[in-house]
C-alpha cells in the first residue's frame, strides 16, 4: 500500500507528464506550421535555380542535378533586356510603395488621433464611413477610378497608383492607429499639458513615441499592400518604363508556356524587400501586436 | 524520327472541299494570289521562296518614310516563356519600324494573353485606348459592333483583300464592313508522346483517328502507366479552353450555332444538340468516369499542360507548332543529363492531324490575330495619327513581317508570306510545320459576333466545369449553356 506522499508524488508526475505532453504537442504543431509556411518559399528558391527543363520534371527534382543561377543573372544583368525591365520594375514598385507608405502615415497619424481624442458631431459615422471603401472588391472601383485618373491627367503616372493605394491603405491605417491611441492613457497627455506643453507638443513628445510600434506596423501593412497590388497597376499603366513588379512578373507567363525558373527567381527577388522590412522592424511589429491586444 | 504522311490527308474528304469553297466565296477581287484550292503541304513547299518583297518600299506608298507623327500601340506580346526565335523577331520588328520611320514616335505596349481584352475594355470605357491595337481573332467583332473601331481593310494599307484568308477576313467584318486586318492565322495540331504510346501498348507512330479513340487511348495510358492520357483544358476565362474543346464539339457534329457549316447563319443555338452533348460526354468520360486527364484540368490552361507533357506525365494534347520550338529552347538551355532528357522528349514528340468525330468530320479552330485602328474619341488625347497607324499596320501585315512575327507558332496573315524565302527557311527548320499547315483547311472561325468572347471564354468553359464538377449532369450543363447563349443573343 502506498503512502500519501507516494500517491501525491505519482499525481504530480502524471501532471508533469501531461504538461510535457502538451508542450511537446505544441512544439510539434509549431514545427509543422513552420514547415507549412516555409516549404513554398524553399520550393520557390529551389525552382529558381533549375533549368527550364528541370523545373518541369516529374517526379520533381528535390535538388537540381545541375543547379544554375542563370535566372538570377538574367534578372540582375542591366545589359540584358530582361534585367533592364526587372530592375526598372523593381525600382518603380519601391518608389510607389514607399511614397504610398509615407503619405499613409502622414495622413493617418493625425486623422486617427483626432478620431481617438476629439469628440465632434458625426464622429462615429465618419469613422465607419472611412472603412466603406474597403468593404467592396477592388474591381468595382476600377472603371470609376480609371476615368477619374484620366480626368486628373494622371494616367500612366505613378501618381495614379499612389492616390489609388491611399484609398484602401488609409482606412486600414486610420483604424489600426486609432486602436493604439485609444490604449495610450490620456492622463499622460494631461500631465504634459499641466507641465506647460501645448497639445501639439504633448502629441509629438508623449503620444508619438508611445505609438511608434503601431505606426511602424501600419507602415508595414501599407507598404505590403502597395507592393503586391496588381489590378490597378495593370490597368492604369501602359508604358513599359512605368510598370511595377507584380505586373512585370506576369511576363513570365506566355500564351502556351511559362518560364518557371524565371518566374520563381523574380518572385523571390520580389519578396526580399518585404522580408528585410520584417526582419529589421519585427520587434516593433511584435510590440504593436501585443500592445494592441491589451486594454490599459 | 517518324513522320506521318500528310500529302493525301488534306485532299481527303468532302469537308475540305466544302470548307475551301466557303472560304473562297468571300473573295472580292478575283483570283487570289495564292491558290487556296490547291492548298496542301506540297503546294506550300512549291511556292515558298519564289518571290521577294521590299517592305519599306511597299509601305512608303501608304505612309511616306519621312512622315513625322506619334503612335500609341498595344499588342499581345511575346515574353520570357516564348521561344527565343520569336522574341528576337518581335524585337527586330520594332527596331526595323523605328529605322524605317525614324520620325514616328512609337509608344508600343506588350500585354499578356489573358489580360489584354480586359485592359483594353477598361481603357475604352475611360476613353484612354491606344491609337492602334492588335487583338486575338475573337476580339475584333465585339469592339467593331460597339463602334470603337475605324473601318479598315487591306486596301487601305496597300494590299488586296485576296491577300488574306477569307475566313480571317470574316472575323474582322461586322455588318459587311471590315474593321481590321489579319496579322497571322493558324490551326493547331494533335501532339503525342511516342514513348508513352509504346509503353501503354499503343502504336507509337499513329495518333488516335477519332475522338472516341482519344477517350479510349487516354484511359489506356492512365490505366497502364498511371499518368494523364489527354491534356484536357477547362479553365474559365482563358482563350485556351475553346481552342481545345471546340474541335471536339464540332467533330461530333455539334456547335454553339451552325458555325461549322459552309454558310453559317448563327441563328439556331446548337449547344444543347445531341451531338454537342456527345462531345461534352466525351470530356466527362475522360475526367469523371476514367479520371484519365489531369485532375487540375479545371484550372489548367495550355501553359499548365505543356510542362506535364515535357515531364512525360501527359500522353496527348492539342497545341501549336511552337511547342516544338519551346522544347528546342529548353534543350538548348539545359545542361548535363537534363540536356539528354530534353532530347529524349524531342525525339518522342509526334504531330498529327486532330482526330475526327464518329462521322469522319475533322475540325479545328481557325485562330490568329488582327490589327485595328481606334476611333479618336476613344483614344487618349482624342486624336489618332492615322498615317502613323497605317505605317505600322502595313509593315506588320506585309508578306515579310506577317511571316516573321508568326515564325514559330502561327502562319502569316498575308498569304504572300508563304512565297517568301523565310517561309522556305521555316519549312526546312521547323519540324512538323506541314501538319499544322495541313490542318488549315479544316479551320473553322469562331462566330463573328460581338458576343463571341463571352460565349467562348465564359459560357463554354462554364458548361465544361458544370459537367466535370458534377454540379450538373451533362444534359443539364449543355441545356444551361444553350439557354445562356440564347439569353445573351437577346432571346433568339
């Protein structure tokens, strides 16, 4: 017959085993999810270093017999017409996405602050109205925006894309940032005001630093939205020197064939800025996600 | 490499005679320079390389070479996946145009196959279209009927209507008025892998004679080797789908209307006829009953079948002669053992005539592209530089360039292209070209109706998808498609 102490010990051991079991299951799940998300990227990379023929083989070559960087060389060679196009498209995308992001933040920061801190007639209605644009599929606005851009003389300019991207990037940015401002205690600003700061100074010196993670997260969302957008870019731009990457990448598809290694190399190159952005700013991004989750 | 005998193939049967008579019946200016009634691989060989043309001198009569102007121009471009040869010719064309007309400021825009029509439609709605456009054969009538296009005939750019396939001219004519000029025309062929045939117990050098054979062969290949037999294409909103399904539909005696007859009236919808249903049943049998076609057929276009074929995972498909050039390109760029494997695929490629229906009827889509000039009110800036537009159209549709621009995957729209030295060179260098030119007399143009793009790119693929996914029975899917066509046509 076991003693009370032995029984208690066995109970604790079973509980530990149960906890360890769940912990291991959690880890396995994480590994699975990691593989699930990483495999497409890895496959993209592997395909990009295959020859056109090897990329179509079945069963697929998990690692090419004859790896080649020919697709990357072609894309990065400014002497080659494919390279010239790719580098120009890359620069165009970078320009459009960066300007869109900067403008999004410049407009969204004060707008979200106003929605968070000021009370004015129709505030709630306006706040929800801001989101209306994002409740409809992008294609609905295609022709009206096309006509608007033509009337404004913005066809075949990057200005047409920047303006359009702001129409769906800004509402999201305003909503995201308002959530952050709501979580910053108003007492902090009041204390600064008591110490002699103006409202603007209190905003710049107190609120802005505290909302930095939110602003960065918002900027990343805006950048990615603009970086990946295809339909408007395809429709509004009709000059080779203006095209952006998502449109340019379509050129690897032909009527009856696809250049898979070229497509994968270009896709990989296209993902680099976004990955770098995340790597550099991820600590802000994580803070933004966690802080946004807790109501102070 | 074994090649099938084709000389007699084109002379076979009354279908050819009837079709040729139909094609020639629209001739307006007397005997055509190329005698279509003699059309055969031997005839094509006999006229190839017999005539020289001076393109710049010909086009100078249309637009002086020192003309100063500006032109915006959109076209379906060739891109990274296309054969190097074709890409080089496109580059050469624009370089030559700029040298020939140094004072015309050309702003050309290449667009991808599946997006060109949608982008063009949006641009038209926003009055921001280019001055000239080259569209797939299916598109011209839609835009002509809506009043977007200027009347334009071959005579306007120095050629004769007789210099072009009569069937192609039908595709650019709306209510008796031509609105464009054909740049290239082609028919596809049936391609199979001889090694797969051999391993599946089929004659490696003999294509299936009928569509019923295709179903049978596809099953046999799948059952014996566990790979897809036939490259079914059923993706929605992609031109590739009707190009592969309509030959089957017509061969069984069906049609959307009566477009497969000698003198179509397009008055009766025939998608729900027993013959059309038999064709749809054949696709159903391959996809659902036998599971002998790629499971991805519902989202496949030809660009997805080609890699399967290259990988030895697909026994048969319908495609252009360009597939052979694509394979040569892949082989050229491969290294090590891949080079040898690619050569094996090339050695096993076989081209043959597209199979017939149960009654011996053979059909193929008469494809191609046309070039058009827009009306000023729909063009960005409200002005069309007509001499500049005619200059590029004259050059593209010339015997020289209409051949070169179609070198690897199509045929010259201007029939005089068949007389050039480049045609002779092409016959010598491109394997299986005889087969695809032999299919030309079996070509059936899509109905020259404004509704044709929606019928072919949406309703026909929908019919296939409804049947293949089991959303509807074969009968219901065909009836539904017929009903939709009737509604679209305004309650015929």
